[in-house]
C-alpha cells in the first residue's frame, strides 16, 4: 500500500501541457515610425499648400473681363493753306513768293508815288479799275511790294545788315525777324515788313484790307534765290558747328569772332 502511494505521488501533477504563449517582439526603435509619419504629414501639407496656391493664382491671373486696347488713329497732316496759291517770281531781283489764287498782279512802278526801283501791286480778281494808294487818296490794292534803295531825306544810302538791324530794331523799336535768312523789321500791328535785301536794296511789303489776316502765310513763302544775298553775313559755327545750317557753302569762309571752342561767326565770300 505504501509503494503504491509513492508511485502515485511521483507521477506528474498534471498531464495537461500548458499552451505556448506567443511572445510579441518589442519594437526597439519607435522614433523611426514617428519620423516616417511626420514626413508623410509634411508632404501632405506641402502638396495641399501648392495646390491651393495654384488655384488662387489661376483666379488672380484670369481676368474677369477682357479689356480691349484702344485703336490708335493715324494723325492727318495739317493741310497747307497756300497749296493752291499762285507763285509770283521777280527774276530781276531773284524774289519769289505765293499769293492767293483769286488775286492778279500788276506792275505799278510808273503809277506809284516815290522814286522806287520797282513797285508791284496785287488786286482781287474782277477789280475793274486797279489803282494804288497815293498821298491823300486810297487805292484798292490788297498787297504792295516795293523795291527801293535805303533812303535818308530821299537820298539813297548804303546800309549794312548791322546798321539796318540797329536802325529798325533799336531806334524804331520794330520786331526783327528773319525771312529766308534775311533780317526784316516786322510791324506787328500793321503786319507790314521791311526786308534787308543787300546794302543798297530794301523791300517793303505792305498789306491792305483783309490781307493782314494772311500776311504771315504770305511771308512764310518768301524765297530769295540770289545766293550772294542770303549767304553773305549768315550765321555760322557755334556750339552746333557740325550741322549743315551752321556751315558756309562753297565759295564762302566762316569768319569766327574769336579763337575759342564753340566760337561763332559770319559767312564771308572768299
């Protein structure tokens, strides 16, 4: 009985084997996954920002309305009021200028008062008895061109360009202008003009009636084709001496008023 008992006591306490317990391996580096997660989140945020910015940019760039650019119209050139005028030419004194188409010309040298070299009058077409004004009487001319010597007490004199400018500009207080490079005394009230042609000849241009309104247009067409008159004494040199208009033509020298940079002078015949 005792032996039997000891055998029983030596037997294992239980014949049921315990089930094996699965061991879950421990993650040794959790920070790696955190880094990956943060990286993914960061990429999503960047992608979302770029997408949103693109959408906003498209809205800003795309105009809600198309603004049409203004069409530039070509500028029409100003018409020349003298384009259809006639041209008067005086071959003896190398003078030409334009006058209205509705006028006609008459040489009135023998009719005009005074000892003039030549007197030319312009009348309106249809004038039946063309006559020039004399002392105490009134003519019906529209314009009078008088070519005469410089006079003092009816005596012919010689007058240089400088003397002419001083006499008419400083003493008589007339406005000095230049008509085709020649000096002229211009009366702004009467619209009359005295042109220095050369030392022995002056030209008087006197408007009458409504001609005063177009006198400036007439004067702008004056041409003097005698080169000796238009070149002699003309300005030359100066700060823009290289420009053609400040140089003397062939046969003339520029007589400078000094020996210094940008000196100016006058054209004198060689």
